């Protein structure tokens, strides 16, 4: 497909379980971003990759959150020992440029994570 | 940390009315973007503004970037039900990642 895809679209986890969320960016896009969007809020930045390098992980809320993009394309966001406060929509976005004035991000549909 | 505020938080209007939503910050941004997000989907970029005082028009939508590059507004003329959604502004310093505001949830009733 031409757009950013994410899987699964919905994930229900029991508290304490590990989850892995996948993002397939637009082919050839250099930059990849992960955001967390709580209900009724705007997206909050989690982490940024330029190709395979994770250049900014300042938004990851705890060491239970881990992201990788080993070959500079597909990315996985992993959350270990999930907690109820992790319930949110996790958005992935990609861009063909590095951050700058005209950086247009293309967003995927998100994965809605519910932790029971 | 750059913080963006948006107002109003919620807005419900009748089809055909005009409206303006606002995005404000105490920080100066090199660029500011507006997105619209519909339920179950990711945000979609509407416009990027980079020059203080800049005005951009996209059909019935008019975007303005404040002279000091700290605030922006989105004006919709003759709103339609298809304009319903969450309107997000996002600002960035030069070379930095974008920070999003909390959004304005717009509902246009037929």
C-alpha cells in the first residue's frame, strides 16, 4: 500500500503482559516517529528514528518502552509489563525528510492498546 | 519544553456557520502545522506555515501564523458536516521535532 500501515489495529492485554506494535512506513521514508495519544488528547512524542538510528527517545515514559528499526524500514514499539496507564492509541508517522520547516509527517491509523 | 494550547476545546455549530480556532504558545516556532484527525484514523496534514504574519488559504479554510510566530488561527467559512473532526496544531523549532497541542474537537451539525 501507499500509506503508513500499523498492526495490530487493536490490542487488548492483561496487566503485566508484554506487547509489540508494528509500523510499516512509506517506502523510502528516512524519518519514523512514534507517538502516544491518550483519549481526548493530542499526540505526544515518544521516539524518532533516522533510518536505523534512534536519534531521540526522550519521550519514552519509562524503561518498559523500547523501540527499534533495525533495517531502517519497519519499526516495532515494545512495551514490557504493561500497566493500565499505558492504554492509549499508539501512532506511527514517517517522513521523507529529516526534521525541519517543511517536514510533512504521514501518519498511520494507529494501534489502540487497552490494558485490563 | 514547548507547550501549545488550543481553544476552544470543544465546538459544536450548525452547518453554514463560520468559526475560528486558536493555537497559542509562549514559545517561538520556526514552523507550525495544522492537522485534522477523524475517529479511528491518524492525523492528516492540512497546512504548514513558516513566516510570521503568513496567511494561507485552502478552499474554505484560512490559516494565519502570528507575527511573533508564537500563535496561529484556523478560520473555517460556511462549515460543512464533513469538516467535523479533531483539529490539531503542532509547532517545531528549527530542526526539531513537532510538539502537538491538545486539539479542538469540532462538530458541525446538518
